[in-house]
């Protein structure tokens, strides 16, 4: 028997080519999906964009009866709720990550870490329904009246907290979003902090620095790129989050200076209205909203990935 | 001495703040789970698993929604996982550092955290509009698109963990790359890939937004893939926002079922991974 049977070898070459091409096609499919998303959104949004022009982005009006649509209110709502979420979640996540990497007794480190990661897996609709039934009444009864009463005399923030306490609105949506992205950002930050070489930290302690000084002057500068990357990934999630927001935003297409007033976001507008949209222009306007969201989140996530990649390369080097 | 006290005070202040942040986070998340358990268990009975979703104001269960969720999740993973695994194989074994792979890796990471509602709009455009009606198939496709990035990422990572000596040994025996991958690398990375699948199932089974305008909902029992199908997330969404007490109770029960199954999936993914690692250690 020949060691290499030529027929066998020829067959192997064919199999090899088939398998290789299968994997290649699968890999190309990933590119195709993203391309398909972009093309289909532009295609679907085209009637609205052609009809309203650039005015679509800067108009506040949203009137299905007269078929006049503008995206300003949802864009405003998306940005403001995400901003509130980030303002609340980032410091808290920073604290949690610090606690887990620097302070936590080793016995608790794993359980708390696992709990944080598991909670990052809880679907967003759970946060939404909790926000509607538990958080919103709580805010309406205690927190919002307090805010209204005390913000009254402060000139700068007076406008932000006025009007009746609805319970649901921009502020509530921001808080629910914050709680939702918190475990996610905390887990990323912890991983990033873990990449700081122990030697650097020990050198800091050796020089007599306190724990906080080591954290602020050694750990944070060393992992800055990764921390910002993690925050941006969280922001990407907050911008595109649908279900957690839809329950508690109030779905009102208007911009009000008060954070307590109901509003809307891009994703909650789509979720609430898409299946009920009558007429091509209405549907197309909602898809155009989706296109804006896609561009917004793509930019944020891509930037975040580039930053995290830079950190990865540095760790590897 | 004063400066030292100040530094120490600052240190203690920030450490206490970080402890408080952790406690606040844990309390918030604990509150969510507690509410979920107490409301969900209150409405839980055998009806939930044996009856259909009721009309407003009457009692019923979630059987058709549970069935629909299971079918669409399963179908989604059956379509998405092979693509993800194959693409991950290409990145890990064939392309590696080629420019194409760098791009695919990047795009995949973007897709991994892209808003799911956008994926829903995409499938709506290319499937629902073409077919002319909502269908379970469209829902499953949307879920498949969401499952691909997760499986791709874990497959690539896990294949990279296989010691290169095993690959070399297989090549030295004269095996072609495809043979090596199927007979050596896949078995070696099996538990890792299974972890990826479990994580993907966990990810897609709680998704609501992409199903809203692909699978829609169905109040009745339906096994047709070509027609709208009930599913837990959309039923929860609809029932929770309704004014009827019976519907709201069912929404909580559904929420509890989803969360528990996702937690079970995530925990088993961790166990599989831990088993694999301890296996490695023994060798």
C-alpha cells in the first residue's frame, strides 16, 4: 500500500477547499449583515428623508394625522436619558470596580463578581417592568415632590425639575437605564483594572501612597483608554436600549425643559408606533429614526472598540 | 502631620464612597430580583404552563407564548450558531491576521453591541415586507442575526486556546487543515463552544425589541412558522402595559420564567467553562 494514495489526496484537497470556503462565506456573511442593515435602513428611510429633507432632523413636530414628522424630540430624549444614565452609572460603576479589584476581601470577590456578571445578562424588559411598577410610583410619591420643592429656589436647576410629578418621564427612564448598564460597565471596568500590573501598584504602595492615591495616580492613568472604552460601550447600550425605556418614558413627542415631564426616545418611538403606523410616510419616518440611531450607536461603539483594542495591544506588548 | 491626616481622610472618604456604590448597586439589583420573585411567584400556578393567553379580564396561561419563544429561540440558534461557529473557525484558523479578518472581527464586535431594535427593522425590511406579513420565521431570523456575533466571538477565542502542539501533531500525521479542525480542534474546544451556544441562547431568549415587528404576537396556539407567533417577551410587554390585573399578573410570571431560564443558562455556561478549565489543569 502506498503511503500517500493519490486519489485520497485529491479528495482531501477538494474537501479542504469546500470547508475553507464554507468558513470564508460565513465570515463574509458578518460583513454582509452589517452592510445589509445599513442599506435596508437607508432604503426604508428614503421616502421620509426625500420628503422632509434635512428638516427631519431639526423639526420637533410629530403628527401622524397631518403626516408631518420630525426627529428632534426622540433624538433629544435619547441623548438626555443616556446622559442621565451615564452621569449616575459611571461613578457607581467606578466605585464597584474599585471595590472589586482593590478592597474586596478575597472570599467575597468571586461571588460579587459573578453576581454582577449574571445581572448583566438579565433581559432589559425586566428592568422596564420593574421601573414601571416599582420605581415610578416610588419616584412619584417621594423623590419627585422633594426635587420640585427644593429645586424651586435654586435658579439654575429650577427649570429642570418643575411641573407635576408624573412618576414616568425622562428622569425615570434615565435612572432605569443607569441601573441596567451599571453591571455591564462595572464588569468591563473591573476587567480593565485587572490588567494593571501588580508591580506598578506595589511600587506605589512602596512609596507610601494610600490606596486611593495608588488608584487615582497609578491604576486610572494606566487603564484610562480601557475605562473610556468601557464607558462608551455602556453608552452605546444606553442609546439603543428599547424595552427598559419604553415602559417608563411616557411616549410624548415633545421637548420640555423639565426632566420630570414625559418624553420619547428613538427606540421607544419605534417600539411603540411601528406596528400601528399607517401610511408609507409614517413607517418610513420611523425607519429614518432607526437610521439615525444606527449611525449614532455605530459611531459610539466603533470608537469604544478602537479604544479597547488599543489597550489590548498595549497589554500584549 | 496635618498633610498626612488629610491624605488619610481623603483615602477613607473615597473608599467608603466606593463601598457605598457597591452596596447601592447590589441593593438596586437585589430589589429588582426580589420584586420579580414576589410578584412572579404570586401569579404562578399550573395554569401558566397549561393554558393559552387569555382575552382581557379573564384567567389563562402562557402556554402558547412559552412554546413560541422556545421554537423561535431554537430556530434562531439553529440558523445562527453554525454561521457563527464557521466564521469563528475562519478567523481563528484560516485568516488569522489578514486584513479581512481584522475587519470582520471589528464589525462583529460592533454587531455584538448594536441595538437589537435595529436588527428587528432590518429583518422587517428584508423578510416581513417581502412576505407581506409578520411571521415566526422572521422572528427566528432576527434572533439568528443576534446569535451570530456571540457564537463567533466565543468560538474564535476558544479555538485560540487549543495548544498549538495538538495542531502540529495532527499536521505531522498528514491531516489536512479541515481534518485537523474537525477531528482535533473542535473536540478540544468543545466545552468552550458549548458555552458560547448557551450564552447565545441566553442572549436571544430575552430579546423583545426585534420580535415586536417580526414575529408580532398571537393570542392563540399556532405552530405555523409562516404566521405570527406568540412569544414571552412581547406578551410581557403587552400585558404589563395593560390595565387588566390578570394580564399584569401573567406578565410578572412570564418575566420570572424568562429571567430564571436565562440565569440557569448563564450559570450552566460558567459551569461548563469551569469544568473545561479544571480538565486542562489535570492534563
